[in-house]
């Protein structure tokens, strides 16, 4: 068990403050530390102005055991993190031939000339160690000083994330600053509100005084995290409590841990050697994209047809032209014909379909913007469900994705063979 | 023109620090202020612990003109923002009957009983004004004190965003703290590195001493934002400089403002009354999803086939079985056959295709994981390009998406009629 250390994160870049780029750094670093039993203490997002960097660094260096900075290590003049922090720590910058060599090598590999301003990136604080960056020119830096650790990483996610995983995590591990796993248990629920959930669990949680409980609601799903903050080793007790909660939840139980609905559904299908096809109109490829983001997706997904025109619905999905004319393209009948059509054409056991008005244009009096029909084809027949949501185009697409996944999940758990319980299994069989 | 004020944002919530939820508050508030000529100075993400709130509030209140807090206004005991900040400001909490009334009304509207702990939400700092929350129980709070402004908002995005837009923005406007529009100009570039770009622009920028320049690199694209921070009214001068840069960039010029490649490509196709189809293997629906996120997508996209199995490639795209056997599914030949196949089957002018190994499984010696062929069908023929990327499955899919969009953009701008210049036009004809 690691001693509790205070981890702080400074993220630099005006594009974050201008709302032009999501602060994915916080999500990534927070997630990485959480998986290893550490809760990030705080995150500070500031600009690249030297005064701001100085101010914030002073505040954090006083309070942190481990301070991570992301950004401001690029070759241009507005990249000032390394210079400002070295000065604040009384470190002089030394030119490191080894860093220059690896920058040169990188330019050779990608077949482009090195600009003169890249030489700036070969300087490092005298007591810092360079962390190699195989995917970019800015090395990371690791500096132990005054009993604290300073880690500086470059801003591009595809550069910093592998550097953090392969170079920072092992160093923190060897110092005993992080653990091997989470120190809490998460219970995911679906289709039940936060306050109803709190009321449901009250009798179980209230009798355990040292238990810490936190709820987090997002789009029809509520996650509940439980832990014993003062006794982080009591994972078995947490599991016993969580099992009790699972029983109370019934079909509202989604998963232990962090598996999302798409992962759960994919794992069930894989375990049962069954396949899925998709016929997407209003979701436009979103469902298909979600499934194919998972490794080993080709075990489960045979293919998808995005039918954004009637011609495609008729020719690629085999929907009778008369059906669209008599029922309109946004109807239960067409949703069902799409699901069965794609299952037949592509040869799958199950199929999901979507048709509706994601907006902002379109819609009719009976089926205004936000109305979406989801079709589900199964080995035993086909059915559909009508939904109606508010929100922008992307929000409505996302709602439709979640509803389609949940429709399929309910079908699969109600039809699953009694002898297997893939929802409650350990490691999924991802390939 | 507003006087420059320092805006700071404190976001509260452990789920942000644990990496379980994206900090969308920063993106939203940053974007709202940016659109009104203000750059958010900094964002601090902390937990709901009282000590952390006290510490951070003291730091920010000293430095900010406007301090916005988001979160910690809920009814439960772990919501402490209002209490902590009132105490720090020497404000006593007074019970506000009008707030209680609107909480009661809300519960009546949704037909649920008000629980006793909701009464806590009817207290406000004595000098604060309540900001109505029509979509939740926690009112926002507006407090002017010591020549500064403190705004407290509840955490759920669907509650705080309308409150900010309809109640906070007008108050800031009437005080002259914000403007009506952005005060910088953004130039988007593609296919040229950050350091090469800085070198290219140096002669233009260096002669203008009061010009502020910032670069932001993301996956093959570099954005360059220019402004005159001390003379925010000089937008025409910025445009003249940006036009000069555009000429220097040639085909590396992407757009002025915030349009992404997918928007640019969609607008060109719409203006020319031309259509696009997609045949996606390794990108699995990502390209299609990206296009259909745009409103009016059905003007441009006829449909898409995600071929995650050979059967689909053969039957839905009409690729000869012998071609897959002789060239393998991951080859230039199959990428081209997919593009032409989908254009023919779905009846489009252009088509993009993708086939490759997104990983982590699969790959061959010649074409290891990360190898992807992108096919492009045009009215004048078909061609393809082989790419090779590092990174995880999602990163590789994203690279393939960007490469496909850029391939199509280059084709469109090199073949566009001389009389029109949609890249440089004003409002796009989105429907």
C-alpha cells in the first residue's frame, strides 16, 4: 500500500481556456492515477504567460508531492514551461547532445528537415532527466528536488500518453508512490435516477459508518462508487456490499467497474458466438463506430449500412419502396424492415436500426425533431421502440446510441443461457 | 470595447479529478467568453473538501475581477461551496422564502415530493442575488463585493448552461465586462509542422511588434491565432495579415476561423451539388459519423457501408472475390475497388474508402498494425494512398479519418471551378 501523496496537475495552453480544445489531459492523468489507487488532488489550467506560470508553480510546488505539467515544451517562442520552471527552481538549462541526437533522428525518420528552433528543445534543467518521446520532438523531463517530484510532459496526447504509461508510471511505482489497482469499487446502473438510487441503497449503506459513497449521473446512467477511505485494503467487504446492491437493482444493474454498455453487449455476443449488423439512418454511423472502437470488434460486427438516402434504404437494405411511401421513412415499420433487412443482407444473428429526426431541420407534426425509432432484429423476430428526446443534433444522436445499446442489452440478458453469466464474469475475452 | 478584466473559473467535483467525467465546464465557459472577446484567465479543478475550497478561493479572490464557481450547490452534505465561500467573505447565510417557493414549485411540476434536505438550498449569502434555475433545484448566486463579482452555478450542464447564457451573460454585458464578438483571428493550417510554420510566418509577424501569436498543434493540423491584445479593434488589420499568410500557405491553408476539414469538405460538395458515399472497413463508421454530425448532412452524404467482413465487401460493395484473394483485403487494389464499388452501388459523385489494421491484433509483415489504405473515387477516376501510423486503435482510426478528409479536400480544391472560392466564403449554406 502506497503512502498517501499529493499529486497536482498543471495544464498549459490558451486553447484550453478559450474552449477550443477539451482538457483531455485531466481526464487521462486522473484516470491513470485512479486506476492505481491515487486521487489527483487538483488541476490548474493556465496560459503560457511567464507570470502566470511562475505564480501557479509557486503555489503548487509548496503543496504537492508530485507535480505534473503538460504543455509548453514545443519549439516556438510561446512555449515557456521549461524555462520558467527551471528558473523558479534555480536550475540552469544545459544543452543535452543526446536529446539533440534523438530530435535529429526523429526528423530523419519522418523525412523532414529539422528547423533551427527545434534546437531549443535540446536544453534541460541541469538536474533533470530526459524522458524519451518517440512520437515527437519535445522530450519529457523528470526532476527530483526538495523531496518532491516534477514531471514535465509535452502537450500532444499521442505523445504524452505513451510517455506517461511507459516511463512515468514505472518510476512512480518503483518509488512506492502508486499502487497496482483502484481502492474503490464502482457499480454502474442504468434506467434509475440518482435520488431513487440513493433511497434504494440507504438501508445498505447507512449501517456502515466508515463507508464513503459518491454518485455520478450521466445520460440515463448513474455510477455509484464506494470505498473505505481509511481502510483501503477492504476490497472483499466492498464486493460483498456491491453484490447486495446488484441483487436489489435487478435489470438496472449494468456492471461492476468501468465497462460501458457497448463493451458489455460485445462481450455477451462474443461469448455466445453470435453476431450483429447495423442499419443506421439518423445515427449516421455512430453506433457502428462505437462498436468498432473496441478491439476484436470483427468477432462480433459483420458490418453496417448507413442509409442516408431512400435509394440506399431500398437497394442496400431491401426495403420495399411501397413501405416507405405508405409509412414514411421515420416509422416503426421502416425501423423494423431496416433491422431485418440488414440482418438478412449481411448475414447476422442480431441487428439494430435507427431512423428519425436528429435535427435541427426536418420532423413532422406527429414525429417532431427528436423522434427516433430503434429497431431490433433477433433470431426470434423483430420489434421496435419509439423515443423522443430534446437537445441538439449530437445530443439526440447520443441518446439514440444509448437507447439502441440498452435495447439490445436487455434482449441479451433476458435470453441468455442459464449456465453462463457473462455480465458478472471477470476478465472479458477481448482479442 | 470592454476594459480587460480577469475571469477565473473554479470547477468542483471528484469525478473530474478521477478522470471519470470530462471537464466540459471549462470548454463551455471558455467558449462563451471567447465569443465575447474575453480569454478566461485560468481554471482550477478541486474536490469538495472544505480546506481545498478555502485555499483555492482565497488565491482566486485576491486575483480575479470575476470569479465563477461550478458545482457543490446540491442538497447533500458533501455540497459545501456556498457555505465555504460565504464564510470566507464574512457573509452570513439568510433563508430566502422566494428561493424555497421556486424549489417547491419545481417539485410540484415534476410531481415528486420535496425532501427535507432541499431546504438547505434556500439559504443564500446576505448580499447575494439568486439566479433562477428552471431545470433544477439549486439556484445560482450572483454576489458583487469588494469591487469584484462572484458567480456560483450548479454542476449539471443542462442546468448551468442556460442559466449562464440567459442570466450571467446579460449582467456581464450591462456592466461592460464583455464584448459582442471575438477579438482575434484564427488561421487553420494542415500538413505543415508547428516549427516550419513559425519559420514561414516569421517575416510577416516579426515586423508587427504589438501582434500576439499563438500556435496549437493537433493531429496534422496547426492553428495559428493572431491578435492585437492592446488594440482589440484592429480586426481589419488582422485580416490583412491573415490573407498574406494564406497566400504563403498555398494548399496548406485550411480555413479562417473554426471550420474543421469535414465542414469545409461538406460545404464545397454542397455548393457544387455533388455527393459522397463511404466504404469503411478499419474506420468502422467513424468517417460517416463525422459527416453526419453536421446539420444538413443529407444534402451531401448518400450513405455508407461499413464492411467488417469479407462477405460484406463482396456482396454490398461488389468487390470480386478473386481480387481479395489475390491482393488481400488490406491493399491498394481493394481500397480502390471499395471506393468505386460504393460510389456505383449507392450512386454518388465521390467516395472514400478505408481498409487496414487499426490493431492491436492483425497485421502482416509488409503491412503491420497501423497500415491503412485510403481509396478515393472521383468523377475522373479512382486512386489510393498507403499510410502507416503509430498509436492505439482509436488514435489510428482518427489518423485515418483525418487523412481521408484531407485527401478529398485536396482533390476538391484542385478541381474546383475558378469562379467560386468556397474555402474563403462567408456563412456556409448549412440547412
